[in-house]
C-alpha cells in the first residue's frame, strides 16, 4: 500500500503529464504560415501616395472627411484594433 505522500506524487506526475501532452497537441495542431519566399506583401499606400478621399462618422456622430481633417501640414490617420473586439 502506498502512503499519502507517494499517492500525491503520482497524482502530480499524472497531472503534469496530461498538461504536457495537451500543450504538445495544441502546438502540433496550429496552422503553419505559408512560405512567401521572402517577399513581403504590399499593404496600404506607397510612400508619398495620396490617400483616397473618404467620409465617415466619428464617435460623436459628426461626419468627418479627408478634407475636414486636413491641417496646414497634412493629416495623419491611425487605425488600431482594440483587443476586446
């Protein structure tokens, strides 16, 4: 008959083993990114290329357009995705 200490050890080893196998299964099941042969896909506008005209509503419901936002030195737009979306 095993003592409580040996029984606890066996339970801990079993839990650690199950956890390790689950992690291994998760990493093996993840999709691998497609090889792109070092070519980086073009995203967005090229440097110096003017942005197309746009018109959208802001968080207060007011319509904003590329012309209403433009200042004397131009406009910088930054889009980001919140982590809670």
